[in-house]
C-alpha cells in the first residue's frame, strides 16, 4: 500500500503555501539534523514565479519546515540553460539565504561515477556526489506536459540531476520515446527520492515543458513513491495512465503494482495534451503523414543560439534564424526546452491539422 497525500492550495500566497506544504510534510518523518537535498524543477533561466519552474514559495515552505527541524538544507539542480542564473532569477537563492540553505549548481559540484546494475540503456553515469551523501532527497517537480515524455512530474524531474550538456548527449543516446523513458527509469533506479512533493498550484498544459498554457490546479500532492505520484497525476489531469511512456514501462516491467491510497480530496482538472499523433485507427493512418514540424517564431527569436548549442546531434544552424536539418534531428525537443524566448514550437502540417480537427469533431475515420 502506497500513500499519496493531496492538499488544496489555490495561490502562491506564502502563508497559504506554508499551510498546505506543512500539512503534507507532517505525514513524512524526517529526522532532525540530517541533510536534506531539495531538487526543484529549474528548467532554465526563468524569472521567479514563471509557470515553467517550481515556484519558490513551495521551496520556501519546505525549507521552513526543515529549518524548524534543524536540518541541513541543500537546494540543487542543473537547468537546460545557465544554472547559476536560473538559481538566482528563479528566487531560489533568496529562499536559500533566508533559511541558511546551501545552493548547489550540479554542474559545479563533485561528481561520482555511478554503476546502474539494473540499467537497460544506462550502465553507468557521472552524477553529483551529494545525491548519495544527503540523508534525504525531496523531489519538487512542477506538474507540466512534455512534448516527448507527455508528462513531466516525479520521474522526469530527476533528469535535472544530470549535470549540464550531458543531458543533451543522453537525449542523443536514447532518442526514441521508449528509450528515453527507459533511460529515465534507469536513472531513477539509482536516484530514488525519499519523497516527491509536486507543485501543482498552477501547472502547465498543452505545449510543455516550456511553451504551454498555465493550468490553475490548486493543489500540492506528495508520496514516497515517484511512480505513485506520476500515476495519480494522470488520474487528476484526465489522462490514461499508460499515455505517459514512463508509466507504461513501470506497469509493463511491474516496477510498481501496489494499491494507492489517496489522502485528501482527489482533484480532476483536465490538461490539454502536448501536440502528438493520435492513437487508434487514425494513428495507423497518420503514421504515414508528416510529423509536427519544429518551427521558429521569428518575432520571438532573438537569435541567441541556445537551441543550436543545446542540440545533441548538431542538427541546428543559425542563418540568421535557426534552421533544422530534419535528416539529423532525432526529435528530442531539447531545442524547444532550452529556448529562453519560447520561440520554437511544434506545428502540424495542413493535412494533420485537418485530421485533428475532424477528430475533435468525433468523426470516426
Ligand atoms: S529559437 Fe530560441 S534558442 Fe534558438 S536562437 Fe531563437 S531565441 Fe535563441
Ligand atoms: S533539432 Fe531540436 S529536436 Fe532535433 S535533435 Fe536537435 S535539439 Fe533535438
């Protein structure tokens, strides 16, 4: 039996978040004076309160509880852009100062080579040593959609423990949806958080992880099991659990098959899916149709080159706007993730748009 705790939290008002997070954390025993590593989602250099990153109010509420418990607190991450700037802009640095916490850029900390005995894609990997020295890891994802992995929540957020551009290299190693999902599970087999607490006060749907729409969801929820968190997240947002590739593998490989007990009120807030090919008969037809194209919004693009530098297979050149070599592209969507201006998006071809509109009208094809 695995417990998932859900508490309402309608806004990022600090008092309200403190109340919600405090209530959730009462269910988990963290020994005083031990070291606790908090892993937020700092996708990139986004300002405090931006919907694509974990809100600092949630991190502050966790720190408040831990400080009272006399824990040594570390807040660490590696973003897809400049992590030092991401830590500062996101408000994490201010929170850390307030609670005497250490801030750790995983790209600048001691790394250790970790064997992954159960790994199917990853056999070993360099990871920050602190992941194995901390007594507790609290994973604090933002509830969002994700073009490749459909959902970024408990399991996907751990990808941020991999330092810097190694992340993009791994996208190159595991470029299919299934392989990348397996890679995430390989990683999870050696970096297993003590607890995952999800910032779903305002989530994101549609074109996540960086160009979607704000989806007020009004909750924080938590569990000791990352898998339970991701399964329950799907239930909440109206998706089949197996729509998410990591969930699919978790169920197929029987990594998690315990009953889940929900404590608190289950919420049902439908999330728009990220752009993707549909399933069923239509999917069979559409498999032969052009995939959504990565497109540049030239009005937004500042020609910074971050997408080019972030591409694991060198498929992008700037001329002067990004040009994507579709023969080289492995559709990892790192470029969409790293773009600070949300200037890259997936655009369906005319024929696919037509099919999708027919599908929305519930026409049987
Ligand atoms: S698409 Fe985004 S990341 Fe690429 S050059 Fe333009 S602004 Fe920079
Ligand atoms: S162009 Fe974008 S989606 Fe294609 S491989 Fe490069 S980063 Fe990935």
